[in-house]
C-alpha cells in the first residue's frame, strides 16, 4: 500500500516537472526570439539618400 502511494506520488511529480519545464522553455524561447540581444545592426550614418549629389 505504502509503495503504491509513493509510486503514484513520484509519477505525478515527474509528469508535473516535465510539463512545467516545457512551459518555461516555450516562453523562454519566445522571449529570446523577440529580444535583440547580441544582434549588431549596421549603422548607415554616412549614407544619406535624401540629398541629391
């Protein structure tokens, strides 16, 4: 009896842990994709296309 309860409890914890990790991973990847961290944007300060040459 005691062993069955421990087995059920352990299985429930393992399933909950996996589900929580997947949710955190999803939102982490979504935030990372939407961030600009580490992306270098080239500056075009010297190019001015509005003025005629």
